[in-house]
C-alpha cells in the first residue's frame, strides 16, 4: 500500500528555509578560516630569503681548529656550511683583522662561534659586517671595545691558568715577543679535565701557543653591542673563571646555557654547543623576519576576527529568521 504525505504548510516551509539559510551562512563563513590560517610562519634555521647561514668556528689559545671537529660534523649533518679558519694567535688586533678578512670572502648570512680567546676575536672581527647575524660565545672571553683580556681575567677568581703558563721568548725575524704555553703537567686539569688523559696528553704536546700581546691589546670592537649573542658557560672551567663568563653574558644580554663542563665544552659536550649554535641561527632568522611575519600574521588575525564576526552575524540572523517563522506559525495555528 502506497503511503502519501500531505504538502508542508507555508509556515513550515518558511522555517525550513530559515534553518537552511542559517546553516549555509555559517558554513560559508567558517570555511574561510582554514585558508586564512594556513601558512602561518614557523621559525626556521635560515635567513628570511631561505638561505641557511654559514657557521664560522674560531678556536682559541693552546688549540687549533680540530677542537671543533664534533661540532662541525653535527652542523654539516644539519645542512650548514661550516668554516673553521686558523686563528693566528699573534695579537688581538691583527687576529681580528685577519678573521674579518676571511668573513668578507663568504657570501650570505653568517653565524660566528668563538671558543675561549676566539670569543674576543669574533667580537672585533664581526664589527661593521652586516652579514653577521649572531655571535656564539663558548667558554669564552667577551670584551667590550677598549678592554683587554688581562684586565677582564682579573675581575673574578676561579681561573687557574696564570700559574700554569710557561712563557717562552720568540722572534719571527721581524718582531720579538713572548709565547705562552700551558705546562704539560697542568694541561689536563686546567684546560680539559673532562676529556681522557690519553687525549689531553697529545693535546698538550701539540698545543699552539698564544702571544702574550693577545692579553695586553685593547679590543678594537664589540659586535655583541649590536648583534644578538648566545653564550655557553662552563661551570667547571679552570682557564676562564665561570663567574666571568656569567658576568659577560649578563652584560651582553646573551641567551645563556650553563653546563657541567671543563674549558673545552665544544669537545666534551658538542651536542649542547651545537644546539646553542643552531638556536642562534634559528633565533636570528626569526628575528630578521619578525616584522614581516608579525605584519602577515596580524593581517590574517584581523581577517580571522572578521570571519568570526561574519559567522556570528550569520548565526544570529538565521536564528532570528527561524524564531520569526516559528512565531508566525504558532500565531496562525499551523
């Protein structure tokens, strides 16, 4: 037997149309939200143009660039170009000038990391170079312009380097001076107490001396005054007093991490040092793009607010239609 249905009353048809309109307006307005929200910027370890910075690793005294081996390997595994030039260790002015010339040969954005005396070098070498986006200080000196390392080192207790040094006169045919070595029997405890003694024995034999003039010359620049900086403080450093490292980092408002390490944190804790360098690369890229990103995000936020308002208006309008239709239906007795 066929089942027949009676035609809907005009009031019920109006209610159905109002309900359909409410749903359609709400769905149309809310469907715009995902499209507007898509593509919100996320921090990346790259320049705003999409180019990762080249990381330049500068070693300090009593060492050579091989001390950066583990860090350099991790950085290259993460897609960075890395350069670890030889630091001459002849004088802060000449060493900074030399490293500055190396930086000028590199295209694109740069992140500099300096260990120990290398920190003093990068601070001056980076001065005036617009490509330098970040400075990372690893158990390092961080002098202001005009300061010398000897005066800085004397500000806090905790270093055992002075009594462990062996001064050796030198001449290179054009000038004379004094080279400083760490005494072999003091090298492990003062410089690298958390490395195996078999390793530090070879490091002591192969150490590169630093000219005494490096501690006496005034720093010609202090790029950390204008360039964002990061710092790795070694809590068990016997070469540079940990309190000096903390004081320098605080003065420069550096993003700082402290670790249970000897002076050679880039060798005993390469993972931590690498993370700090990558954080510097990511942080400055985000900072460099910050204005554009905020403007973009802000405009999309305002659009989303507008969409929300439109959706709310649609719902209210539809609800009003629905209520009106029902009232009319009740009045007519439908």
